[in-house]
């Protein structure tokens, strides 16, 4: 039975990490002392739920968490430093700190180390999240002990509801751009100035104006979508943020 550690200090551990192709030891004191930190732990880098949902949503909501007093968001997995470093590059998640618990020492002391030998994984972390203040676990969300890889309570939105029940999560945004386009640069600046985390899809090898036309009905860049709605180009985006919603026709 996996037991929460609420009210207890996190284990004292030194993590072996890779930064700029060099070994760097990082201690739990360096991560947690004097700070408010969200940790989400997962079974493995590059695995489906971890890569497509768990990690991206924490990265997406980082600015919202920061506004609520969170100093850092940590992704922890029982993987070696090289794997976590490469996964970080692959995921493009600059708002999250990746910590490799290669020997499972931290995870074991947290009581979250489980046997996934049936998948060829060996010992891995059970999926959970926690809010840690100055090294003390304030709240922990542990996934139910079911077969497979349950993902019901350790997600970013559950943590957000705990921290601020009335808070509204920002709507997802994506912008189609063309390299070197000044209007695209202006549109991205507008998104950033208004604190909107967005995914950029640039015209290139696998994306063309035909792609933009297929999803937006328009053959020009930029084209911005917020909350699943087409806002349009830079001028329309500016009007949207000015409080005069003018969705593209």
C-alpha cells in the first residue's frame, strides 16, 4: 500500500544530473530549501502518457503556478541522467526541471518505488505529484493502485485546483508561423506579453501553407488558435487581447 508523506520532510538525496554535457550533483536541499516546489513523478521518460500529457501540461501551466507562488516545477523519474537529458531536449519543456533518480534512491525513500519487471522496466516510480514547501510535503496526489498506469490525480489541473480552486486554467494556444515573417514575430510577442503559453508550428519540411489552409481556411501566416478557436493573424490577435474579440471569419 502506497502511503502519502504529507507533513514529512523529503528524503535527503544527491542526484547525479547532466548539465551542458557535464556531471553536476544536485541535492534535495538545493531543490527544496526555502522554496515552494511542485514535483510530479512518473514511470519513465519517453513513455506515452508521460510524454503526451503529464509533462506537457505542467510545462503549459508553469506561468499560472508561478503566479500562485510556486518557485519551481520538477519532473522526476527513475531514469539515468543521459536519458532524462535527452528527453528534456525532445520535449521542449523549458519551464520544468528534469531530475534523474537513476538509482531510485529518492523514490525508494518516498515509498514510491514499484516493480515493473513485467514490462521490462525493473524498479520504477509510481506516478504521483506533490507540493513541497521548504522541504516538507504539504500535499501529495498518488495514483490509485490499479493494473496498468493509472493517470487520474497527479495531473497539473488537479494540482491547480488544489492550489486555487477558483482559478481558471489558461486555454491552450497554437500559432502557425513562417520563418522570417515580421507579422508572425509580432503575433508571438503579443502572446508572450499576455502570458499565453503557446505551441509554434513553423512552415518547413513537414508543414506548408496547404497545412495552414487546411486547418484555418486561410493561406497566410501567422494564424493563431486559442482554446480551439481560430483568432487569426497579428491584427486580429491584437484586437482579441484588447478586449474586442474579432475571430477570423
